[in-house]
C-alpha cells in the first residue's frame, strides 16, 4: 500500500502571518487507507497545515497535490468537491439545531424543492451507526449532547460528501476515556473505508494507538516522520521537544 | 430471551418481538427515555409505554423520573439485578471491556485502541476509568461492580504473569494488585487463551463440546484445552502451543528455547519478511492488507498458518479434540489463515476429515467475555452455573 502514489502530497509549504513564520518548507504525504498523525508543541504549525488543506488559508509558497493533481484551494467550499473534509477544534455546529440539521447543514437533501427529512434522518442514522455513536434521539438540540456526542456529530458531518481525505484537528481533546475509545475506533473505521486521515493531536497515547505514521512539526518545520510500528515514545517526544539525538542529524 | 410457545404472526408474537426490540435498544444506549425509545425503535409512544410497564413488572428494566428539554420524562435502564461483573482483555494493541450481570447478557462493551508498547501505568489507569464510565453509561455505579476478570496474553502457560514479549515492559508488574488498588474490587487475572476457551465454551462454538481446543493467534500463539467444560492446566503450563518446537534448528525464542512456534508465527515473525518490500507493518495492518488481497501479506499469513496448522495437527493427533476454535487477530483474515490450518489437519490420516473440526471464533470480544464469565464464577458460586459443557 505504501508503494502507490500518495493521495495527498504537500511540498515545501510555507505560510507567514505578519512577522510570524507559521510554516517553513513543510512536506507531508498521506496515502489511501492511512492515518497520518501530525504532532507538535503549541504553535508548531499543526492547525495551519490543517487549514491550508481545508482551503481556509492559501499558502505563501509550496504545492498541494491531491491524486497527483495540483490544487489551489481558495476557500473551504473549493475543498469540498475534491473530497477533503475537515473537523476543526472549534467545530462549526449550530447549538440550537438538532442532530440531523447539523449533519446536513448547508447540504440539505431535497426532493422536488422540498426538504427530504425522512431520507436525511435515515442517512444520519447510518452515519452515526458507522460511528458506533450512542445518540438515541436525533431530534434533540445539540447543546443537550455530551462533548463526545458532539464530536461524533461533527465527524458524521464529514461523511455526507463521501470524502477521500478527512482532517481531524484535536478530535480527542477534552473527551472522557470511553468517548476517546469511540472516536479512536471511528478513526480506524475511516481508515478501513480506505480514506486518508490526517489526525492532529497533542495526546501521544491516542496518536500512537491509531496512526500508521507520525509526522512531527517543530517551529513550523518538519522534524522527522516515524513509523508507529517501530517508533518509541522517547523517539517521538524528543523530536517534538527538539531536545535530542534527532536534532544532531539535521 | 423471550422465546415462548407463541404462534408466529399472532399478536402475542408481535408483542414479544417489539419488547425484544425495546430491550435491545435499552441495552445499546444504557439509559434512554421513553420518548427516545420510540424514536429509536420506531414504535409508537403508547406501545413503548405499555411494553416498558410490562418489562418493569417482569423486573427486566427499571425506570427513573428525569427531564428532557424541560419536560418530564421516564428514563429506562436495565434492572441492576444482582451484581455486575467486568471482563477486560488487555492485548498488545487494544483494550476491550465488557460489562454484564450474572445473566451474562452484555449490558455494555467498549474497545480502545492502544499504542505500541503501551505502558502498564497508563493502560491500567485508562482501564479503571473506562470501567467506571461504562458502569455509568448502563445506569449503574462502581458500587454495583463486584469484580473484574482480566485476561492478558502470556507466552508461558505457567502462572499468570504478563508474557515474555507479548506485553513489553509488563513482566514485573503485579497487575491484579495495581488494578485492585485503583478499583477497590476483586481482580482475577487469567491467561488470554484460557479466557477465550471459557468464553467459547459458555457462549460460542465450544458449547456442549466435551473436548475442545481453543487456539489464540495474535502477537503470539497460545492455546487452551477444555475438557468437560473445564480448562485443562496439567501441572500448570498446559496449552503453551506457542512454545512447541516447530523448527529444530530455528531461532531462539524469548523463552530461551529453540525453534518455538512463536519464532515462526508471531507479529514480529510476520513483519520481518515484509520489511524490505512493505516497510514496517503492525499486525493489524498486515491482517487488513491480507484481507484486502495484498499478495505479500497473504503469503506471510499463509506461511504462519501452515506452521500453526502443523502444531495444531500434532496437538489434535495427541488429544483428539472434537472441535478446534481459532481466535485472535489473525483469525480475522478468514480463509487466508484458516485454509492452511484445515489443510494441515486433513493431511493427517488419523484425524477426522471434517471441515467443521476447525472453526473461527464468532465474536472478537470472546476473550473479554470469557474473563467476565470467570469473574462471575469467582464472586458468586451460584452466579454462573451455566457451565453444563
């Protein structure tokens, strides 16, 4: 599977915000059926990469190839048709709307101009079933759900467009262990569906549990890529903090 | 559980089917209001209300007044009958927790993927948290939990110490005491293969089988022989199939022996020949790629299966089990793994030529369920008296 051409390929990506260099010459590859974790300290540039892939920011320099095709994403709306779906840290859910409305927000199904509510409910249930989510009543407003359930709704939302690549920004932050278990199992599910996944997280435990490869960012630069099967906590931590033997080889 | 002498198609049978649907939904969601029940099952609110009332009288469920969206609602949960037991399976890459009362009908289950070489302190902390959260989800509290059965892989059958190699860094950890200290509950640590064998005997393919062999093939190979519904331990280490010598001139095993099955059919042994062509791969990745038809991965899985098959055929020749159940991660590759094992058994003229002799496990959580059955046996002699075997 590693031999095939990557689904997503970022090359020499750079982004400045005023005097701040958020990203400098960042490379990243994601294959189909692969979970690539992006780890790093605060302000290492993880979320900036996610936003560039999602089309929120345009990079100052560098290229983004999807399926070998060079894309210039100018807005999140431009990223959707290419099959890129993103769940951000502060996910854009409407607290006062119910689960079905949120999942189909802006992409409502219509039959002859009218909303096809039964069909949407049926699909919403099937997405949530794939998630193994325990949300009994899809008619409740979102503010009544737990943090884990809201995360599930946010991830279920990405499935509506049948994506090729899903970007998850800190999906397990502030979740309990059982909710984390659900989200991690779901990430494995996305991989088994053959999608590429970019998982951004602080939690090395979660990352090492589900990722196939771990890419470390440090001060906006690549600081090593690790195969989860062989890399130890110490290897990855030292690359994150920059305190180490990996620094010597630079 | 509501199988009665009711004619199919009658109103009575419809009612039973509906009530079974409601019980299933309550099990799946833990705590759920009647309004939500009607939305999940598609039954009318009046039907749900009637059936819940009936289930309440039968002592199957319990209800509690609560509020949803500012309205009064009836929250339904399974009746906390007697005490709850917990079955835990800690493997090298995942943690499974199941929860059930003495009826053994699972009321909660959760699986958490674990990192490579996960640390004992973190994993035991997460296990304890997961148990507490799972109990809360099914409407119980920690007070309702009577004990925990914990299944872990061991490379050596004797004693129940974390095995050499299977859980790296766990060798000198007193798991039962550490987990008991976190939960303040009795903790029973059992061998993974033994828990799986008990699970198959109570709930799976070894039900009613006099002499059955359960073979667990994950990171390492282990087995357990069930005789009359009871695990056969011999002098202590019976079932250590992973340490049967398959290559007299082979590599040295972690146990110190030469040419053990584990040197040929372990996660490491499978990953090694793929390193040049595929890069480093986890067992899960190999299993998935083999199931997807990757030729290289199919080859290493088939080679491992041939080695396991040879050892199983030897064991079967000696012990003549009526059925062999194959569990563990590699069983998930299906025929890629099972066919060479069947072939190895078929090549022995002494053994019956019956395809039903070797079957895969039906439930990936069977090891955890076996641990659950064992803790119920341990906490109450009257509890799990279903080992008619």
